[in-house]
C-alpha cells in the first residue's frame, strides 16, 4: 500500500489548494474519530486523505474513466456526473495505491452512503462533512455529536442533505434513504 507521504505529494500536485486542504482536514478528522471508535488510525487517515482524488476531474474525464474501467453509471449519476468521483476514487485507490476493499468502499460511499457501511466508511462520510475547514450553521454541533454517536451524526447529515435536495428539486439517491431508514430502525430497537 502506498505511503501517506507519497499520496500527499501526488494530491498536492493534482488538486487545487482548497481541495487539498479539505483532504488534509478529512484525514485529520478521520484519524481523530478512528481513535474514539477504536479502529486503525493509519487506515482511516489514508482513506480520508485519498477520498476526493477524483473530485476535480472534469465531467468528460469522469465519463471516459468510468467507461475505460467498466464502472457502472446509474440513472442518478448520469444526471449528476459529479457523484461519479466517489466510484472513480475508489477504483484509483485500489489500482494505484493498493487500498483494501474496506478502504475502497469508504471512498465509494462517502457521498451517497450505503446501508451496509462499516465503521470506517461511516467515519469517512462524517469526516468529509465536518472537517475543520467546513464552516456552516450547525457544523459545531455535528462535530460534537460525531464524537458521541456516529450513527446519530450520520442521520443529522442525511436529514439535512435530503431536505436540501428536495428543496432544490434534485433527485434523491436511494442508498441515502436506505441508510437513513436503517439508522432509524436500529435506533428504535
């Protein structure tokens, strides 16, 4: 597996300053949360660092990459090509960096989630939304909640995102709804 230093060097050259800073923030937050939830901090940090490796590809580059590497594109991704950065990032992490399947899934699910997410994937999803460079109303509360109950934090993020997409008359990703429902059903038991 590729070292964190080598991935940092590559991302510094490949990403904009803002995206690179965000990736470092996700790496840091993922490391912090991994210690709270007792998973491997090195794995969480590497995954957090690489999660947006494909974010700044153009839509044309994303479509070309997906076709060349046989990445399935669903109807929602066809209407919002930006979502493909997660699947493409997971593929790059596998083929270029030798990331494990768990790490790949965490990258793949960091935007729209999946109802079968493991703890690493949950940490990357949450870290992406609450890292230190993010500033929006409610982020401090989410940061506090993330350290106490990762599922509750995910639920709050999903609720906000779903409401925002409804208000903007955007399509809803079914996996996000399934993930939300699974968290609520787990809480009610």
